[in-house]
């Protein structure tokens, strides 16, 4: 049975019927497992996933103001949580900022909120989007997939954790270029197959519940 958003979320808005909370989380988990970890796009992700230290928070916000309120709430929550319990947060928002240009514009607002709340130097934001596009690339360039998630997603990270991870991985500066080569080798057909597998994983997870 699929749980609808209003029944479980801390955020008030109701997801459209096409977006069930269970599916949004399951597809995002599958993407982390198969793309972020499976393709080794982030060498630091496996440990926190295995230890269940990633918080998957879904916002039903349907406008940027509501999303900003949800982001502020999640920033407070992460800052106040013990890293052993919540190391990092993925704030998934399937109902707002479907346009990548709008999403990109919102990132400035998000960073300003982080600074206003006094978390500059403590927390940091990264961004993922189904239509993510790096400057100077074509929309269908497969290398954009390094930052393409199933749904628009804000990634909240701890600065201290980033510093430790970089110290433990001396070649951290090479990750970006290595990821581009990985996606180029995978190719559009390979990326499409991986996305299909993520959806299949999510459906299988729902069937098991």
C-alpha cells in the first residue's frame, strides 16, 4: 500500500497523486545506490548509506516560498542532529522547480538562507535535478547526468564531514573529471538503462512492503 505524503511528512503540502512519498524516496534511494555509489560518482557516499545516516526528506512544497521554509527547517534539523544519526540530508521536492532554470535561480536564495541562519562554514548545499545542465553543455550531453537525480533535490552537507572526506581522499580534486569520463563511457543508452533499473528497484521495494 502506498503512503501518501500528508500522512507522513513534517511539511504540510500534499503531493499530487502522481507523486507518492514511498515512490519518491524509493527511486531516490535506488539512484544513490546505482548511480552515486554504483558508478562511484561520490567515493564518500557508500559509508553513510550503509550506516543509514542519510536523511531522505520529501517536501510537498508547490511554490518556492514553501520550499524555502522546508529548507530552513531541514537546515536546523541537520545542524542539531548527531552526525552518527544524521550525517547528511537529501531534501527532495518533486512538486516545485521542475524547470532547471528556476531551480538554478533558487540556489542563490537557498545559499542566502543558509548564511542568514548562521550556518555558513558549518553546512553546505549541493544540488541535483532531473534536467541538470552544466554551463556550456548541450541539454542532451550525457555528462550532465553526474548531477541528474530522479527529482529536484537539495543536498545538505556538513562542512566538517567534507573536510574529513577530502583529507582521506587526496585525489578529491580529480573526482569531477573522472565522473565526466565515467558518464561518457556509459553513454546515453547506458544512463537510460540505469534510470530504468532504478525505477524497477523502487517498484520492487514497494511490492515487498
